[in-house]
C-alpha cells in the first residue's frame, strides 16, 4: 500500500493523489460513504459502485462487533466477502461511538468499558482489542483507538485526553506487530490527531502522529459541534504539520462546502453520515444549493433533482415525483434520495480533483461554496 501525490494546487494546499490498497486504487480527494453495519442504508452494493461511484466505504467497528459479531465475519472470510464488496474498506476504531455513549461508558488508562445500545450488555475496548477486532473485520485501512473529546472541552481535559490517545497509539502499533493479518492481504493503521480546538495541543499531537511515520494520518475530534471557523483553523494547523507525502483523512466531515474548504487546506479523505442521513429526511444536496424536497414548491416541478446531472437518478426522476414518494412514505423515496446525495458528494470530489489537475481549483471552489450553501 502506498500513496502517490500527483499534483498540488498553485493557489492553495489542495492535492490530487492516488492511494493504492490491496483492494484497489483510490483517487484523492475522496469521500467515503458510511456503511455502519456492513451496509450503506437503503442502497445496494452495485448501486454504491456503479451509480454512486464510490471507491471506498467505511465500516463501523463498534456496530459490527456487536452485530453480527466477529465469529460470523471471520467464518465467511472478512467483511469484504460478507457484504460482497470487492473495493477498499476503512474501519473506524469504535472510539467515536464510545464517545457518543457518554452516559454509559467509563474511560481508564487500560481502555473503555461501555454498555451496548442493543441489549445493555457490558463490553471492554482497549487499544489492543480495537486492533484485534479490526483485524477480524478485515478492512484495508484501520484506525487507532483514541478518545474523541466533546465540544466544548476545557483545556486540561483536552490535554490529558490527547496524551492518553498518544499512549494508546503506541499500544495499537505494538498490537499490529503481534496480531498478523487474517485474510492474506495487507492492513494499514492510521493514527489520529486530537487536541480539541486548542492550537498548541493540535500542533503537539500532529507532531507526535507524524513521528510514527504511518502510511496515512487522520484528524479526529472535529465536527463535534465546534464553530466552522474552528474546524477550518484546526484543520489548517494540522495539515501544515502532517507530512505532505502521506494521505490526510479528516474524520466525520461534513457539508459539501466543508469538503471543498478542507480540500483547499490539504485534506485528501472524508467520511460523513450527513448525505445519507439527511436524504432520509428529504434534504437533497445539489450543485445549486440545498433542497427540502418535502416543500410544496416542488409539487409540480418536473425538472431533474440536479440540473447539472450530478447523479444517476437525476435523469430518471423529477423533484415532483420524489416529493410525492416522500410524502407518501414510500421506501423508494429514501433510496432515490440517498443515491442522489451520495452520488453528488462523489461528483463533487471528482470535480475538485479535475480542477486541481487543470489548475482552476481555487476560483472554482470559491464559486461553488457560495452555491452549495444556498437554500433553494
């Protein structure tokens, strides 16, 4: 597995590259649809590949550990075979889900004890356990176990948590050496920068993470409620420290405008539940702005979902038809909206890549950001 940096934009830090994995090449910048439990909700795998045109998807360690469980996944030969997906997979470590279970978890140096949201049973994740689980799931890229601090978070807690995340990282790398791959292909570990919204902590964490010389690096602990200017400021600080020759993954971000702004700062990889989650509530992202398809204004609008044809379904269904399906609570409505939103996100990063390569990214980005934030 390796990363090839092809070109950097002359007016920003935006980059185009290629990340080669055991299950295929990923062209960056890239967005990864979230397949929490081995499924992108409401969408078939062939639609993810052929219509959404995803090059990599994300699986969730916490959810897959609880259900269907490692015994099932190991017996079939890993998550790729279980879900019939032959392209790359990235798994998070479960750290974010543990963070979200703040009322039912206990964090210690050894690891985290938490209650299952399914049946209330107690479980324990440590850096070693998180690595072993991800080895069993079989993702191409696996994440270090970290603590995602909330926002707001006081400085002392953020600092203490960051140092624990760094200590946990050493244990993750040690466990990677002990626990061999299960399915005959390479799995690589990405460490995660933390430090909340404190510049000195982010700088310190980025330097520690860079020192491990991993194949790629991640930026965590953002998109947890902080103002957008803090998101961009911390991302900028970190990207200026993390090595240029390694891919940078900004976890859990974000809106289409967030993606473009963070691409300009030097980020290569993104994931977020927003396009699929918002689709289920009738919110569509388009090249001209945001649509609430449930609004009456679309009742007799027979134009495509996006006039620029950014997704496969744009040429098949009108705004009026999708509005009808949404109001009728037809399952097809969610499927169409999800395919559209995810395809739009993948279109957006492909366009960004093209603009970086032809030298027009910065002017295009500035124009697009204004459009993307419009409420239509």
